[in-house]
C-alpha cells in the first residue's frame, strides 16, 4: 500500500523534499529505551497533519547499498555490523542496541541521507528523517545510538561532485557530534559549527571550545559550549552571535544541518530548556545564512530528540518553515 504521506504530498517539481523510509521503524531496542521507533512514527503522524497546501513533497528513497556506505565506513566494520544483528543485541557500545532488522533500518536511514545530498546538488532543499541518527558514528565505530554518519555521507556526495566547494555543517543537537569531528577535523573544506551542552558533564565528553580543527583544518571548526542551566533565550542569543561570527569568517557554499531536538525543555534527557519558539528562531537564522551564501538551499538531517510529543509537533513545524 502506498504510504499516506505520498498520497497527501505527492511529488511536486522543485518543492521542498522530505525523505523518509518505513524500514527506519524496524530498528527496535529494549522496552523504554529513549531511542525508539515511536520517535519516527510520531514525526510521520505529525507530518500527516500539515496543511495539504504546504509546498512539500514526501519521498521514500532507495536504501543505501553497501558500496555507498564504503565511501565513509570500513568494510570490516560494515560486515561485522551486518552479521551482529543476528547474534547480539548490543553492538560496540551499550548504547547501540540491535535487533534482527537493524541493518535494514540503518541502510534505509543512510539512503535518506544520500537522497538529501543529491537533492542539495540539484538545488532543492530537503529534510532527511534519518533514524538511526548519525552524528556520533565514526569510520569503524558505532556509538551514541549512531551506526552510519548520515550527514557526513551527504557531505561526501556534495564533495565528489563539487571538489573545492565549502560545506558547512551546523549541529544544534544537545550533544557534540564527535563523529563529524572525527571525519573532518583536519579538513578545511568542511566547516563544522556545533552548539552543545558542557562535555565535562555529558556524553561524548569532547567538543571543547579550544578544539578548532587540526593541521590545515585549524580555525574551520567552532564548538560552543552551553551550561545545562541556561535559559532558552540565552541559548538562542549565544547561537545567533557565535554562528554569525563563524559564518562571516568562513563563508560556506553548501549548508547541511544536524537537527537534534534533545535541547528541548520537555526532553526526557533534561539537558536544556529550549521551547519550540527558540528552535524556530534558530531556524530563521539558518534560513538567512542559506539565503546569503547558499542560494537559499539547505539539507537537514534528524539527529537526537527523545520526547515523543515534542518530535510529533516540532519536526512538522520546522518542515513547514523550511518549505518556503
Ligand atoms: Zn543528542
């Protein structure tokens, strides 16, 4: 049966794209694990409530093939991961549970990311509803609920086609994207800006302000650390000031956004106190940056966020704002 989102929001030329895949729901962990299929289920339900006239197309892309994942990840790692789903319920880190169908979900999620990368090259903005998320994953390491680094996969698509172009990844998940840093900390062509909670207090315990990139990549990374006690308004002011300063110094050609919603005040991880309004204001700034530097185009990737009601209402609100 055709997915109801495809019927409600069929393909429209050049409309904002949302890439999702029903197989992303197959990845299931222990009961009460914060990273659960209900996260994505709720987002899809919320999207069905978007006004029919919203200029958006929903699309189910092909899952990523093994060869496409090899662009970033190690063959042995992928083999181990594919085999592990039949043998164990945990992979490499206690955070990374597996079930019999996890690899299909991982490939489907990466397929959404690849589609977003292609879309960026075609000049069409998009949101990839990637689950499992990706910003903690490294070449041969799964951690922090992540297996494949989705945003980096999309970045590689862009770089293959446009060598020399500068990609900016902005990450507002409450946790530092140590996987993104792993791939690009020596690479001056990939700019990385992350605003996150104090790594002294929370996972992944790195991403301090003095980590600005290594060797040729020095100065092309920006880590903004925010104390867990700050108000949403203080967070927003800090985000606006520091991101603008960074973008003024390092002008990007392509904008990719690692969008995590675990800094929301209703998030069960309880790290920060943002409301919907703070996220939507942050998105306004990202749209301005896209307009000024990237022909108004951007690609978005779902990272964390564990409150089911928050995800159900905020992701559709964000999509509505992005689908201009
Ligand atoms: Zn997070």
